[in-house]
C-alpha cells in the first residue's frame, strides 16, 4: 500500500523572492532606513519628514545624533555618518551637542579611513572645546594612520595635560612613541647607507682616475649586474676587481669574466677559458682558439690600439693606456662598469682585424 506524505511544512522561499520582499519594506514609511529629502505627495511620508525636523535646532540635531548612535553601535558607519551630518546641518546652538556630533562623525570617518575628514571635524570640534579628549584622540589616530607621528604625539600630549589618566590616549601615545623610534632608526640607517654609498663612489672614482679609466655609463641608464669592487681578499682594499668582456669578433661572440682581479695576468684567464687539450668551443670549427696561440688587444678612449702581453696584468694595461705628456687624457673605457678586450688567433685573422680597425678609426 502506497504511503502518501501529509506534511504541510512550507517550502523555503527562493532567495530572489525574499530579497524582493525585504526591499518592499523600504517603501513603507515605518520601515524606511532614511527618509527622502525631496518633496513627496505621500501624506504619511510628508508627515514623517515634517516630524523629524520638528522642534528647535538642538532637538532636531539631538534626534539625528541618537539615530546615528544606533547605527554606529551596529557598525553601520556610513548610515551613522549620514545621521550625524544631518545633525550638524541642523545647526544646533548647544556647543556641547555640536562638538559631540563632529566627534561622532569623525569616529565614522576614522572607521571608513577618511582621515582628512577626521582631521577637519576634530579641528572644528576643538574650536568649540579646546579640551575635547575625543577630538584630540581621533585626530591622533588619523595622524598615525597618515604616518604623521610627531603631530600625533603632540595631540596626545595636549590631551594628557588635562586628561592624565585617559587609557586610550596613553596607549596611543605609547604606540606613537615606538613608531617614532622605529622611523628614526630607519631614517638613520638609510642616511648611513647613503653616506657609505657616496663615500664608496668617491673612493672608486679616485681609483678609476688613478688607473686612467674613463667611465662611460649606458645611455639608457641601465646598470650591469656585475660592478667593479675592491678585492675582499686584499686587507688594504687597494686591489680592484672588474667585470671583463673578451670579444671574439671573428665569430661575433664573447665571454664575460665577472671577477677579473687586476693583479692577475691575462694568460691565467685565457688558459681557464681555452684549457689545453680540451675540446674547442662549438663556434671554433677550425680549432684556432688555443691559449698559447691567441693575442689580446685593448682599445683606448682616443682609439689607440694596445697589444696586451699575456704576462701583463689588468693593472699593467691600465698604466700603458695613459696618454703621453702634453696629450689629451686617454685610457681604457669603462662602459657600464665593464672593461672590454678583443681576443684573436695570431696570424692572418689578427692582421686583417687590425687593418680594419685602423681604417674605421681613420674614417
């Protein structure tokens, strides 16, 4: 025998229908969250509008303040803000009431992070009562949010002159004091870092000039990940380390030596890049790049071509690049923090490249 359900429990209303029903309440004067400000033909609404503004300015403002307080307790800060604003606009004659409305509106704006509005309302409140603890506290809170710590401390100190045991202000002042100390510490560290960087740059510029180096920064302002620096293994900090490019124009390729200590001979690096009995690089199909069969050239700022002996160090080449007495300053170019040298096989390839370089220089 089939069982027929006799349950009469209503099915839950669809959310869409529920939202529509709740919205309908907003059209009923008794349930309205706020009254329309423009004229209306609805007699009930017209009566409520006149009722809410009925009474003295102080009575009207007090009514708006109490409504604002209810919304503020429910954390509905925007609605509360609207009521406090209507209270201010009612222009109450009671200075204490006006101060309270301004301070309450500032509290709403503090929650809404409208810090400029907080400061404006608190400033006005302080013209009404210079000893308004709430105005000073909320001003300090807004100033802290804006990282204006010194001004926040000033507000706290002014409040504690007459309200010495205000826990909220004491806690805020403690937080502001710690924030100020941390900020001063950061600024001091930043200033010291800048000072050290500037001093290091000054010393490095002197070292470059002593080595006849002519610094050419990149036109686009970019920087090289490798930079000249002092050799950490030299306790006197008088030995420099440079990033160096070895160019192989015959094959349009290159190698970078990120740390070329200036007192190390070129031969050591050539042997490390082209070790004896090791397979030749893929681009060296003829097997011409053998350390003992290579020659290195340096170009100066004034286009002089210097042949670099393998036993020469980077510091030796820097000395050789110096202009002769009475001539314009010359030296190796430090482009974007790097020095560049050309590496070629001895013989025909070398001769051809040197001739082409001289033609280009003369042109």
